[in-house]
C-alpha cells in the first residue's frame, strides 16, 4: 500500500513538470528567437543620448517650506531689481557717479552687511561657544 501511495505522489509530481515544459516550448515558438536588432541607432538618437547622459543621475530637490520661501524671496528680489533699474546720480568725494538704482541698493546693502559682520564682538562668539 505504501508503494502505491508513493507511486501516486511521484506521478502527481511528474505531471506538473511535464505540463510546465510543454507550456515553455509553446511560448518559445510564439515569441520567436530573442535576437538583438541589427539596426544601429541613428545620428539624432546618439546625439540625444550623449546630451542626456550627464543629467541621468541628477535628483530633484525635495520641496519643503524652506526651499519654497527662498525661491519666493529670490523672485521678489528679482522683480524689485528689474523694476528699479532707472539711473540714479550720486555725489561722492567730489565725483558724480551715475548708476542704476537697483545696483546702488545692492551695494549699500552689501556694505552694511560687511560693516555689521566685521564689527561683531568676539566676546559674544566665545560666550556662545562656552555655553555649548
């Protein structure tokens, strides 16, 4: 009896394998042979691939509130600069200087930032480092 059961299980196991080999053979006939095409890519395709290859690994930044606010501020500054491009005349050390208003605002802002940065107290930096 044990022999009969073993034979039945062996036959059941053998049948799905035979069925699998038949389906594989029919699928190969339907798909045909797998061969690479003999046509080489054209000039435009090669040029496009060469142009796009350096940009394939670029990842876009994650949009968050900080990035959005920086871009919005940059847009506002750009609109401000373009709207204030009319010339402005300065009298400085006996010389008349004529420059765009936007450029003069940027220069004055940079000078003020530089003066503030250079005049900071070294004691404050040392105190903040000792607190940490």
